[in-house]
């Protein structure tokens, strides 16, 4: 091969390598954007779930208090008989 042919092959290989790196970089950026979006969705669901946990705990306490009140009412009704 002549020097001109070797240089031509080197330039083509360099351009191909540069193109491959650019393509991989673009794909990594797309992937990281999608991953960030999924993470945001999971964080939003987690925040909503934490609020629900607090509400459920409050409801459980209210049910316990209502049961105790019901027992007191039933006891007073039975004493009145």
C-alpha cells in the first residue's frame, strides 16, 4: 500500500471510531434521561404512599377509640337492664 492509501484508511478508521463514540454518547444520554424519569415517577409514588400510611395510622387510632367507646356504651346499657 502507498502512503496515501494508508492515510485514507487511517482517516476512515478515525472517523468511524469518532462516529461510534458519538452514537454511544447519545444513547447513554437518552438512557440516563429515561432512568431519571422513572426515578421521578417512583419518588412521586413513594411520597403518595407515605401520606397514605399516615392517614391509615390515624384511621386505625380512630377505630380503636370508637371500639372502646362502643364497649363503654354497651356496658352502660347492660347495667341499666
